[in-house]
C-alpha cells in the first residue's frame, strides 16, 4: 500500500528531516509512528500525501509513484487519503459543517448525500451542536475533531493521522481511537503519529519509531517505548 | 463538471464577495477609483473629439462666379458640383441673398448698402459647397478650380476655403485626438495594473486556504471557478459604481445652464450618447480585469 525506498528529506533551510527511510505498510495495517518531537514524524507522513516531495528516494502509494505523478492526477490520488492534520488545517471562512461538506463537494457528491453523511460523521465526533460555528470559535480539541470528521467523511482507503488525539482529553481520545479502529476494521490502512503512550501500549499495533530522521525501531506489536 | 458543482461554484463565488469583507472593499475601491479617472478622461476626450469634429464640419468651399455669368452656365456649374462624389451639399447664393446677408451682418448701420438693390448689385453670385470629408476640402477646391479653367469660358472668379487655416485646424484636431488616445490608453493600462495588483494581494492572503483545498483533493479548476465568479462580480460592482457616478454627474452637468453659460458656444455631447459607450466600456474593462486578475493570481498558488 505505502512504500518508501531510501527516502531523504532536506528542507530548503538545510534541516535534514529524514535520512534514508525504507518502509512498507501493507493494506489494512494500523501503524503507530512514535518518536521525540522534531524527529521527523510529520515529515514522514507529509511525504505520503505529497504535501512535501522527497529530496531523494522513491515513494509509492497504491502503486502510484508519487514522484512521477502528473500535477493533474494528484487531486485524485489525494481523494483516497484522509489526512488528519496536526495543525487542523480548517478553512477559516467556512463553518464546521461546510468544512466537512467541502471534502465531499470536491468529489461532486450529491447535495442530499453530503448533508446526510456530513451530519453522520460530525455526530460521530460529537460536534452536532457546533455545526454553524467557525473554526475561530472552537477550542483546539474541537478543531481537531472537525479535521478528523473531514478526513473520514469520504471513506478513504488510507487515513494519515498526525497526532489526532494531541489536544483531546482522555475520554474523547478513546472515542477517536474507537472510530479509527472501526474504519480500520472495515478495510482502511491507518498511519498515525502519536505521543499517547497509554493508547499505544493498550491498543497494540505495529510501531515505527523515528529518531533524528532515521527509523530506529519497527515492531509488529510494539510498545511506545519512551518515558513522557 | 456536474451542473450541481457549477451551481456550487457560483454560490461560493458570490458568498466569497461578502465573506472577504475588507479585501472585497479594497478591490472594489481600487477598481472604482481607477475606472472613475479613466471614465472622466474618456468623457473629456469624447467631448474634445466632438468639438474638433464640429470645427471641421464648419469647413466649406465658397465658389464665387464672375459677374454676369449666363444663367445656363450657372445651372451647369451647379449640376457639375453636385455630381462630384466628394461633395455632400451645394447651395446657390444669389446676388440678392448675398445682399440680405450683408444687411443682417451690418444691421446697425446699413445705409451704405442702400442703392445697391437690383441692377446695381455689385456682389458675385456664389455656391457654398460642403464636402463629405472635411479633410478633402483643399483637394476638392483645387479640382473645381482646375476643371473650370479647362472650360473654353471659365466662369469662376475665385474660390475661398480658408486656405492655410484649414490645414492648421486639422493639424491641431489631429494632435488633440492622438494625445487623448494616448492618455486614455495609458490610464487604462495603469488602472489594469493597479486593480490586478489589488486582487493579487487579496488572493495571496488566501494562499493558505488554497493549499488546504488542494490537500483535501480539490482539482485546480474546482478551486479556480469560485475565484473566477468572484472576480466577475468584483468587476461588475467595481465598474458600475464609477459608471453610474460619472453618467449621473455628466447628466447634471449637461442640464446646468450655468455650466453651459460658462462653456459659451461649445456644445456638450448629449448624456445619452455618452452613457452607453462609457458604461459598456467600463463594464467590459471591469469584467476582463476581474476575471483575468483572479485567474492569473490564483495560478501561482495551485502548485501544491
Ligand atoms: N517546512 C519546514 N522547513 C524547515 N524545517 C522544517 C520544516 N518542517 C519541519 N522542519 C524541521 O524538520 C525536522 C522534523 O520535523 P517534523 O517532521 O515536524 O518532526 P515531528 O513531527 O516528529 O515533530 C525538525 O527539525 C523541524 O524543525
Ligand atoms: Mg509533528
């Protein structure tokens, strides 16, 4: 499903974010990405949906070579990926409902379906009372949940979640994990960066640990492995 | 693109006009101010042009005939003049008419004209020839003179068409027209640049939004359409405000007796004559700049 071959990423300012990453994530896998902050987790994930391009190496997603992809095809590849952004990335001028609906308008879904489905996922993340609020009127945790709702609304085959529970209280965090497990159970591949030791150690999955841009550990039923 | 998507783009474009508060105000102001200046200059240019045309149309040829020219020669001359393709109108002025004209000119002291009636009238009979193209006046006058001289018995005593002065007049009206054209052109370009730049600024402010849309899977055209619609709306509003202001102001001006008094014999172009071309032109400029400005400025940020 996702493959990286000797991937290096150096940002224009000279920061070496990734240094020779090789990885293979299979279809329907659930992978935690752990490591100290600044280790390169976000960069690792940004390369998967082509927000960033590797300085060196090749990345395949669903058999598409992301480096060779034509500009025109990129949107269609991205539609199969639901991204939960660490910094939420909500459209500030749209309401909660409109932000989620936008992802469906992009794929030209019928209006009625958009309404039904957007309501459904917003209820799932418990935001049904904030439909017409704007992002600036929401707490960090609420914005994070909008980002989650938007990522899952189109039932993508891959979910890339960058610290999706970073701003949530434990109870809500477990709620989100239930949703992700459910989606994973229905066949989606999930890559999730996290600092949540409890979750990683309780819901045991594959764990990839990155430090200073290098994969230092890759275990099938791994542990968090850091003292936070 | 599905119809519902197109409807969505229009809806979003219009909403965007209102959502982007100060940016909309900035774009519309920039456009209104530039187009107001452009329109003002155009009105001036149209009037100067009409005035130049008016001066030019006053140009005519007077053909004075020799005294005691036979009546059939006069009619033949009239027929010949009228059949010239470059000639618009020929009017015969008899001795009697010439005298009456002098009486109106010297109406306060016309005693010296007494006794010149009938047989004693020393004035020449003449033709007033109006040409279709004022610019041809010299050529036509010389042609008339030429073919009369080739007749066995020439009947023209002299021609008058403001030799020298006419050429000078045309030289000036030409200069005024060209300067006007260059000014309108320069102003047009400047306003285009100014407006496009403002629209660009408003779009740079939205580059974050654009990149988010792309990351969520939107195609370039999906992102572009609402901007395009928005640009068109800005264009319509930003050009109709100055157009209505200018046309209304001009209407009031043409109705003002004081202003007409100030202008003297210069006649203003009707406000109706100016309204349509001015409104139409400003609208077209507004639309083109609005649409082009938005499309062009978005382009850079789509490569996400
Ligand atoms: N756009 C960028 N430009 C320059 N340096 C960056 C950029 N994004 C991240 N970095 C740097 O790259 C390194 C890895 O960052 P990141 O992938 O965000 O780590 P993590 O998500 O594990 O905290 C850090 O040193 C960070 O400062
Ligand atoms: Mg990060």
